[in-house]
């Protein structure tokens, strides 16, 4: 493999690995955001159940649910931002991977061309040797 092809492949591999790490980090944040939404839903259900059993809690339920809705809206907004960031990271990773495969393909074609050229030179050398033996 030529030096330039090896360098391009190494750079592309590094870029793919970096983007994979970034995507893994974003996926972890997405899981945390989804968990936060699930916890909010569970907290609201606990408060509703408590309000059914306790009159004081029932009187404060409306205020609690108003605050809960605001927290849920913020959490849903955070999740939407993370999901769009994840989609962008996936697209970037796909593009980087395609670029890596193109470089690998070009390097392989160059290697095969070198092998074919070497085969032609070897064949020509053998033909020349055969002609010299015949004429000697």
C-alpha cells in the first residue's frame, strides 16, 4: 500500500472512531433523558395516588401538576434536542465510514495495479530469458 493511501486510511479510521465515541456519548445522554421522563411520569402517578388518599395532598395536587407539566416540557425539549443531535451524529458517522471505504477501495485498486504491473514485468523478463536461451 502506498504511503498516501495508508495515511488517508489512518486519518479516516481515526475520524470514524471519534464519531463513534461521540455517538455513544449522545446515546447515553438520550437514555438519561428518557429515564428522566419516565421518573417524572412515575412521580406524577405517585402524587395522584397520594391525593386520592389524603385531602391535604388533593388540595395541592393542581399546583404540583402545574409544576410537573413545566418540568416535563423542559425534559421533552431536552430529549428532542438530543434526538436531533443523535441524528446528525449518525449522519456524520455514515459519511465518514463511506469516505473510509472509498479510501480503502482506492488503495486496494492501486495495490492490484502494482501487482499486475509487476506480473507484466516478470512475464516480460521471463520472455526475454526464454528468447536469449533459444538464440544461444
